[in-house]
């Protein structure tokens, strides 16, 4: 998706196209930023239009909030699917970005975004093969696993390609989508990862997506804390056993 980042104030004219080609509009944006005289009808869709001042204020606010609580921020790029936005998030202090698919990860990596976390399991030869190639290109790209068979699959592919894949244990904390059960099942999976010479255990991943659909602040807070407690207990268990 193309992104047109503009300053405050009206910069796009409504109405008929002025006849600019895609290449001409791209040149105008690249060389001078969006200029007056360009109509919305001149822009090839999909094209994301943002108010730059508000956009940067939002990024800055979130970055400062995370920093003030000593939290490493890794926003999810599936919401915007835009490398330019991801780059600005990283420059503002994010450790990287999350992505939902291997295709999104490849786009971000080609744009120079580091610290990628693919939040969906990479299962099956086609996706695992693409993951291995991506890790060779961008070594700090992380994958998630929730099944010992998948661990074996990743280990075999990584060993054949002579790469080392950073891996997180994906926990099921209430969404009932993916993830292994917290506690001992997660510990056993972590031990299997630890014994796989071409995989590197980087931690755990816990997504409480179900909590976002809970109505009412206190009820949503309770749901989020319950999910977080499962993740923290598992983290402490893994630390205890090395």
C-alpha cells in the first residue's frame, strides 16, 4: 500500500482528475511532498492518506508511554501493512514490528525493517522454506511455535539451510486460536526448542485478542490481567528451569 504523509492543512483537491499519471504523482510526492493542485482522483488506489502532524504525535505518544513503563514496544503492522509507517515507528523507538504472515514479513524485510516477529505459526514446506530464506536475509526475524512437530519441521529446514531461527513459544491464554497450554506443556515445548541446535529460544508470545471484545473497562481489564498472569507464570517457570 502506498502512503501519502501530509502536513496539517488541506493539500488534496476534491473533484476531477487533473490527468497526472501514477509516475508523475509519485515524482511530485518524492521530490516536493504532496503539493496543491493534486486531486484525490489523481491518486492510484489503494492509497493511505494521513495527517502527518497527528500521525507523528500518535507514534510519539505510544513510544513515550511504553518507554516510561520500561516496556519494549513492537507494534503490529497488520493494521497498516505499510513499510513507511513501520519505519517511522521503529525510528521513534519501537524494537521492530509484528506481522501476521510470511508475505508481510518479506515486504517489511525488503524495506529494511529489522526486529520482525511473525505472529502466526509457519507450518508446511512452502511457508517454512520462505521463512528460512527470510531468516538468511534478515537474521533477527522471529517465528512462533506451539507444537513439537512444528519445532522438528523448523529444525530440519534450518539445519539443511545452515541458518538459526529465533523462536518464541506461542501460548494459548484465552483466544482459543493458536498456542500451547501455559505451564508445563509450554515448558516441555521450550525444552524441545532448546535441544534443537538450529533454533534459538527467544521467549514466549501471548496474545489476548479476546480481551479486546470484552465490553466495559473493568471487565476488559480483568480479562487482560487473567491472560497476562498465565504468561507471567509460564515465563517464571521457564526461567526457573533455565
